């Protein structure tokens, strides 16, 4: 029997083209698919959005396509009426990560309101702002600085900031997705009232 020419590998029973499968895998692997950085995959996503959504729905996962920001991401389906197995896990942000994220979101909101197209921050600014929330009697500043640097590295990996030059970052619109206005207000109040600790997303 001749091999099926539509098979991508031996025993392949899938029905999607290779490019569509790659986009589906990318959505499952990464937190975001950004149009500006993945133009070909973004185009494939838009052309095949319905079938990609259907495949994700089979896994109890929502697809969110934000055309204004040019970003797509996934969300876990949650239901009180239906027993839904959880595929996506939300890892809690550490104290340092939360502090840096709140500052990034605050700066982004302020600069965007002032009409700035691109928002930038320096690593020293992020460090000094985050350090103000640590116990002033704790003399282990170097350890806190390492925490903050690790937090910055994680947020860079997630695409919330991009290093343009040594120690200088551009804040991306993804911070608005990760931290909504209402959640930002909650965290600001929380920080004002009781200092810092680990906070879940």
C-alpha cells in the first residue's frame, strides 16, 4: 500500500497543514504569539483561526486574538458546571517579580496617557523602585538585587520588556494583558497597606 502523500510522518492521522500545526504548537508552548515578531505565523493564525480555536477548545483552552495589540494568547477554560481538567498552570509571580511588574505597568500607563508611543525603563530604576518595598532593616541588599535581576530576566523572557541597549528596556503592550487596570489598582492598594509577599497572578 502506498503511503498517504498528506502524511507528515509515519502513521500521521492529523488533518492540519504543517504550518497550521506549527502555529498550534507555538500557542501551546509560548505565552504569547506577537504579530510583529512572527508575521508568517500570525497570518497563518488569522487565516485558520476557526480550526485552531476548535483544536484548543478540544483541550478546554480558549484562544484570545487581540487585533489592536497584535497578540494572541491562550486561557484555561474554567467552569463551575463542568468538570474541566486543567492543562494550563499559572505560576505565581514572586514578590520581586510582582514589584517589577507593578512598576512597569504603572510607567506604561503613565507614559501612554502622556502620548508617548514607546515606553522605556532602566534597570537601575527598576531595582531602586523594587528595593523600596523590602524591609529597610534587612542589610542583605545584594540578595534582593539578585532577586530583582532574576525577576527582570523572567519578565524579559515572557516578552513584557525587551532590552534595547545595556540595562535599558522597552516596555511592551503585553504588560496590559498580564496586568489589567483593575488588578493594578488592587496590587497598588495591597502594597500600600501591607508591604510585599508572593502574589498569584
